[in-house]
C-alpha cells in the first residue's frame, strides 16, 4: 500500500495547486453530470469551510468537506457541520481512505467546536459506508435551496444521516430547514 498523508485546511488556506488537485478529483467523478467544479459553489451546492484531504505523492486522492451552519429542526436551532464532497479517486479505492477521512473530518468538527451534529445527505447505495463510520439515518422532511435558487422540499425518504459531535445532545423532532443549499 502506498503511503498517504492527511491534511485539514480551512477553505481560505487552499492554494491554487490544492484547488487544481481538488478540481481534478471532483471532475473525474462529476464532470459529465454537473460540469466543471467550482470551489465557491460546487455543482450549485453549498461550499465547504473545511477540507480534509488525503494525498499520495502530493496528489489529492481523497476529500471530505464540511461547512458550519445553523439549521432549523422543528422549533429548535441546531449547529451542524454539513458534509459533502466525499470522494476517493478511482486508483486509491480499496485503501480504506474513506473511513479514515470521515474520522479526521469528525475530529476536525470537534476541534473547531460549537457544533452539535455532522449532517449529510447521500445516495441510498452509500448509506452502509456512512453507517460503518458511525452515522445514523433519520427520516424527516427537508427544505433547502436548490441549484436554481428556488426552494426545494424533499419528503421523508431520501437518505439523511447525522453524527453526534456534542456528547449527549439529542436530535430534535420535526421538519428540517437547511436555511441554504444542501452539501
């Protein structure tokens, strides 16, 4: 197995070289479906405050991004880290980097403080991966802002997963309003 390194960078700390590496990683997965990656609005979704990246020989081969946001859940306001951009390059799959990056991302959420939960939406096929990383599925109506800037309401069903960051804080009951774009 090739040696890899993990880096955790705030979005503003990314260099032009980092952005180029991330663009290659994202475009290799999503170019045909979404067009070129834009770090300010990746595929029309919310950008990331923090980037957790795996590198092999200087090349970015894995990424998890997250952004802090206060969302509404029922009648409560909850501070979350919205997670997105979870990617492993095709040539680095099978090295267990995804789980390692999710662990580093969770630790970075704890280190930066003032977050109650990690939060993500995903495809049904990858729910078992996130569950293996300690994430739990919830069912709720979710409101967000879509790629076109219009309000989107998803009825309960599509995968929403959470990961407690603040110990012993329960997830509130009720509809979810992301108060912005999804990740």
